[in-house]
């Protein structure tokens, strides 16, 4: 996973709530068995509309997506995170995220940032007025800065550390392989097995 | 202070707890399907890792499988490759697989309970958000992404930050004609699609206690649609009766030990939930959705809402967009909405009781002219049981199509899909834009409402017939 410390760049305002993962990447794209090529599927149904925000040239190359509440609800498909990253997003800002989407994001190094509805609205309005506006997302100091505004956000210390170091969870867990083996000796013997 | 059911199950699975770190949680059962696993198995290969506990892992083919012509190869080459990749991965890593055509094949959330693998007090995960279904047994069950699938395959654990707890108490008895599906749709409309976020919901109260296991699974299944991490119901006699004699359920002395343990899995009287919601069952009626998220639902007796009636600007905007997508006009009675297709099936409502409800309504009746109705059992075992009971004959005689098992039109990854602008009444779980096919319009309903709707061609409850 790519480490994340600070990102400075432009943003895309996505003025929609309940952007479920079926919209982020429709099911037809989920048939792939590789991890690449999902950028083409990102919001593919919505991108058919020439007015859709991602089709507007002034937002090309932006690395921050700023969306309404309940972003990434629904299906557990991690393909949604892959699609956002492969399209070029490093950060998604929203007032509330679907739990699984948020988890998947932090496993892959896409930073989900929760700001209040008012802050998100302010950021979207300013970006709409000036699409060249630079936003800084500073994970080290847990804050987002734009246009003289500084907005603090919360993230647990462990996830922040893992993102900043770009560490893979499996490697970290395997340091505790002995504890797992020990735990297994205490499991109820009648718990089911699939064999 | 006492503990909630969720806390008891969670605590019993903590492998390691350290200040400032997530807990390491042991996983008792890992369910795998073809869509969210290929990249995880690839990850294991690249790192030279193995599946730590193939004996706690089971796979099935469900999302992509066609529901006709099972013996022919899958026509869509991309779907076929995905299914073949699962077969190779299961063979290479020693994981039990129920492939297409196998008598044990079915939707991942139908086969776990059917085999007796889903048991009270266990932790269950799957790369699928509807894993919450298994919470109906008092298991802690939640959906995960592909990175976590790989993590569980490699370590049989997951790092977790303990979720908060939420009680949804449904007092009183459900009125006649009101089903588990109506109940969960009403709960989601009440608390919203983000209302359960970060929480494990425990469903409690008389109305929940009186549900069958099938009904409980329908309720827990849609916990994710309320934003919750998981849904749970304390195990009781109904649970034990369902489990007894199933292939992987304990037997003999183990059964007694298991029941003793399972009986302890209830929320202590002095336990405190982080959030509580109380619902009066007597107020509930058949419930349907009108919009494009599962929180946009109303009693069937209602009318399509006017977006201007929402005070919250976010909800207003969402409703405006939903009406435009759904092709609906504010003020239209929901009972006047005509549908083209009726879909019965999915991990929400593809079980035997659902098919019985559908056959009960269709018996002696015909599907309306111009309406296509698909009935897709949740598993091959459910299909066989339905056929043994003669339900397939009733369903076919009405003009509905009786299909093979799979996820089918719930998410349209197989050939069963809506065409642009086509409208469905569906017993599945998501009315998202394009969920059942690009441009398709979905109304979520119970199996009984689905069957009655098929008969009239408009959203209808059996009592209206």
C-alpha cells in the first residue's frame, strides 16, 4: 500500500448523498479477476451524462472527491476503492461513510475524511466557484485546509500510523501468529468445521 | 455492568488486545464466493502464503451463475472466467466448493445456515455486505472487502475496532399480513441508511421473538441497508430447533454443551446500549420503497412523497433525484404504480418460507398479462424442498418462471436483468439506480406483496386481491 502523509491538489464537488458502491462501480465491472482497469468503470453509469461533474474539464486531474453524506454505502465491493484510486483520487471527503467502504479505503491507502455537512458544503461551494482552488489534506496533523479555512478531522491513531507508513495489515497480524495459535487451542471443540 | 449479546460474542473472540491498537478478532467461519475472492487468492500467491484454516472456509458460486441451462457452460466469457478462477483457487488452496449444478450450491448466505455451519456465538465473515444475515442465529457476522478476505484467508483473524451497540426493540405482535420484510423496510425508513453506522444492531422484542428463522434472517440481512456493521438476534428455542439435525450442527453430548452455551448468549438485564430505537409492531403495514435507496420507503397505502415535504435539504435533493430516476410523480398512490417484472429471490427472500408465501398467493391465480415474474430459489436445496412440496407447480401454473438457484436479478451479474426504464417489484435488498440492470427501476417488497403485485400488475398486497 502506498503511504499517505499529505496531499495537496484540486477537488471535485459531488453534490449527491447516498452514493452507494453500485454507483461508484456498477456490478458489470466486478467480473474482472485482476486488480487493475477499474478506472474506466468509476461512476460509469453517471459518466454517460456529459454534464456529470467528472466530465467537466475544469476538474480533470483532481485528487480529492468531496461528496454528500452516506458515501460508499451498500455492497462490500473493494472494487469501488480500486476504481477511485485508479482514476486518480487519493482522498474522499464526506460527512458520513458506509462502514465497509471506509474500512476498505484504509486497507488500500485511500484516505476517507469525515467533515461536517456545513464544512463539506462550504468546500463544495468554494471549489465550484474556483475549480483551481488547492486543498491540502494533512494526515499527520489530522486537518484539511482550503482558502484560509482549517478543518480538523478524526482518525484513530493506529490507522493513521499504518496509512502514513504504508503498512500491509497481514504482515502486521502475522507478527502475532503465536497468539493466534494459542487462541485456537482454547476454541470450543464442537464449533463447526466445513470438512 | 452487564454485557450485550454483541459484546459477549465479540469478547469471546479477541485473540489479542493492546492499548492504541485494534483488537485482533478470531473468525470461526469464512464464506467465499467468486466475485470478491480472486484478487485475495492472488495476493496469497504473490506473498507465498497459504489458507491458514481451509477447514473453517467454504465457497460457493452464486453471483454470476445463470438460472437456466445449468449444464451448459456460462455464455458470458468474463463471468465464466471468474467462476473458473474460483474453482482453481479452491482446488489450489484446499477449500471446499459447491459449484454450479452441485446439490449443495446456492447463495452464500443461504447455504451457511442450511448446512448448520452458522451457529450462535460464532464469528462469520464473507466478502459480501449481506453477511449480516447470519446474525439471525446470534452469530457476529459482517461483510468485508477483498483485502480483508485475503487477511482472513492468511490469518483466520481480522483487526477490528469494537463497534458500538444499538437496540431495535419491536414491541407487540405483527398484524396479519405484515412480514419480516415489511418490518425491516419500516425500520430502515425510520432510522435511515446511515442510522446504524458504526453499530451492531440487536433486534429484540416480542415481534422479533415470534419470527421464524427465515424471517429473522430477512431482518438481519438488511441491517447493512440501515448502515449497521451487523445485526443480531439472541438465540432461543426457534434457533435450536432450526439447527438440530443439520449436517454441521453439534450432536450427542456436544449438542447439550452447545445449547447450554447458546442459552447464555443473551443481553444481560443491566447491559446498556449506545443507541436505542423502539417500534410498535401494531402500527406496521405492508411496506414498499418508492426511491433509490432502501430508506426511501412507505406503507403501501401511502402516496409518492413530494420532495418539498422534506425539511432536510439533503433528503429533499435525494428525493427529487429519486423521483426523476424512478419516473414517478409526487402524490401518485403507491398502489397505482404498474410494474413490468416481479423478482422473487435473493439472500433476503429466497428461502423456503418465502417461496411458500409466494405460492400461497399465486395458487389458483395468474400472473397479469405483460408482467414477467421470476422465482429464483436461494439454493438448490431450497429448490428441491419447494419441488417436494409442489410449490414449483403452483408457481409455474400461474405463469411465473421457476428457475435454478443463485443471486440472479438482485444484482444482475448473470443474464437476469431489467432493461432501461423497466420497473420491478423485487424481494431483494437494494433499490439503487441500475442495481437490477442499467436504467432499471426497483421497488423493494415482501414475497407476499411481490406475488400479489404479479397478479394485478400494480403494487398490491394480498389483502387487496
